[in-house]
C-alpha cells in the first residue's frame, strides 16, 4: 500500500489515486509489486537533518529513500523536500507537478534496485524516469 504523509509542512498532493496506480504500473513493469511505501513530504531543512543524521551528508537534496524491500515486494520510506522540488522545477523549467512526479518515481526506482552514484548509473536512472513519466496518467 502506498500512503502519503506530511511532516511539519502544509502540503496537499493532488491526484493521489492516479499516482498510486501509476507507481503500481511502474513496479509491475520492473517485475515487482508495491508493498508498504510511505511518501513523506517535508521541508528542505527537515530533509537536511535526515541527510546529516542517517547518511552523514551535509547538503540539501530533494529525496532520501529508506529501502525496506523484501524480494519482489517494494517497501520503504521516501522523504521528499517540497522546497527543493520547487527550486529544481524552476531551475529545470518544469512544472512543480512534473518535477514532483520525477522525484517520487526516482525513489521508487531506488526501491527497484537502481542506483545513481556514477554517471553511467545516473544515465540509466534518467532514461527510466523519462520512460515511466511518459506512461503517467
């Protein structure tokens, strides 16, 4: 089950049912199924604190994925900074919703086992994001 939450911010995600259905389709295309996935929207400062505490990274990011996947069943917590998503949408000339969907998808792809530490991995991840964004509702 995919659930959406907020932590310390006022944010309302539109099209929740459509997003859940789309993410289930993505998981199925990757040979997986969705289990317990929490998508938590928070501030940039909140995510920075998580980044420092759990990853020892001292910088802002748009998403941190905690992976609890077991076998073919995806599970995890996706913490997403709406502040950073908004800034990135402006930087890349995207709508907020398009950038937000890309970031949520990015977290799901991490749960599917994809990494983005190297340029080659980043290229694969970006290609998959483009592919699955094109399948959106």
